[in-house]
C-alpha cells in the first residue's frame, strides 16, 4: 500500500512539475512573441518616421530649389537689363538701379538659405553660379559708376552673361537630378 501511495505521490509531484514547466514555457513563449511583436511595431514606427522625414526634406528641398532658381533668374534678368542700359546710355536709370537692388537682395537671401538644404551634389554648381552672379553684379556696379577695372567693358559683361546662363542651366539641371525629376547621366566607361 505504501508503494502505491508513493507511486501516486511521485506521479502527482511529476505531474505538478510538468504542469508548472508547461505554464512557465508557455509564458516564456508568449513573452518572446510579445517582444518580437513590440520590436516589429517599433521598427515599423521608426521606418515611418524616416520616410516622413525624407519626404519632408524632399518637399523642403524642392521648394528651396524653386525659390533659388526663380531668384537667380530674376537677378540674371535684372543684370541683363542693366547690360542693355549700359550699352545704350553708358549708365543705369534710377528705376533700373532700384530693381537691381531688390532682385539682388532677394537672391542673396535665398542663396544663403539654400546652403542649409542643398545636397552635396548641387553645392559646387551653386557656388559656381553664385560666383558668376557676384562677378557680374560687381562689374555692373563699377560700369554704372564709371569706375571699371582695367579691361572691364560692356563687351566683357556680355561674355560673362553668356557664361552665367550656362552656369544657371547646369545648376538647374543638377537640382532636377537631385530631386529625381531628371535621370542622372553617367559618363561612358572607357574601355
């Protein structure tokens, strides 16, 4: 009788241990599943944040590129009008000076703001276009005041304006590539 009771007791202890182990393993599995689910949800949340950030940055860059392009073109147009006045009259009319300063100021502000958002690929072309614009602006101011440097003339201004057009076109094209509007053309591989 004692043997049967002992067997029953051992069976009960083993059964209780198996039940406890089963509960423990089930709980551990549930915890691991919860952790995996939580990690997956957190990963998706971070991916969504990155997508939202990238989308916002792209929209801000697109807007900045549009403003930069418009103000650079407006400054170029004002400088071209000044060139025509200098050819015709040798000096600018006061209305033209005011227009030039307004457009130039708008461009300078936009150029400064653009440095905070343009991509690394666009930055060198922005610098080249800005350098040309600044040289032409200075030349127009000197020609208008009758104090050009040696070898500066309306003819030199005209050549610089042609060069500026090319630089602004290159800048515009790179901004479009940066936004994914125009495909990037890779140079052919030398064989």
